[in-house]
C-alpha cells in the first residue's frame, strides 16, 4: 500500500515539474519568458547606452505595454528597459537574431530581436 502511494506521489511530482518547465519556456504570447543576449559593442537599448557584455532579458507587462528588461550578467549590473511591440512570425524562429541601426552619435542602437523557438519577434519602440 505504501509503495502504491509512493508511485502516485512520484508520478504527480514528475507531471507538475514537466508542466512547469514547459510553461516557463514559452508563454501564451509565443515568446520565452527569459533569454540572454551578448552585445559585442556598446549598444543603446531604450535610450540607455549599455556596455558590451552579456545580459539577461526578461519581459514585463505594464497594462497593454510590453516592456523588455535588460540586466547585465556579472559586472556593474547595468540595466535598461525598452518598450516593445510583438510581431508574429510565420512559424517558430530557427535562430536568434538582432538588427541594429546607428544614431547621430554613431552609437549602435538595438532595433529588433528574434529568439530561436519564439513565434513572435520583438520590435523596440524608439
């Protein structure tokens, strides 16, 4: 009888963990909740000049606005927030890509990002 309950408990734990991992990977908007990005040069994000380095990227909804938060991994803990529009893709993105422009100060400015596996791309609102 105890063995039967142990099997049931372990099965429930596996199902709950699996469901949590699947949900954490991609949300209902078709984007992953958390990503990482490496800037190989200083980059302007949402009006903030970030130094080259590795950043975690998380998402936050403020009413109907989608906000991306870039936090430096290690280092000085630099942070930037940028408003973003989600644009549907034809399917899941096959690779992670970024597009940049250059501002009047000759600084690299992040324009849009696509993360592998997402079904929407992020277009930053300047």
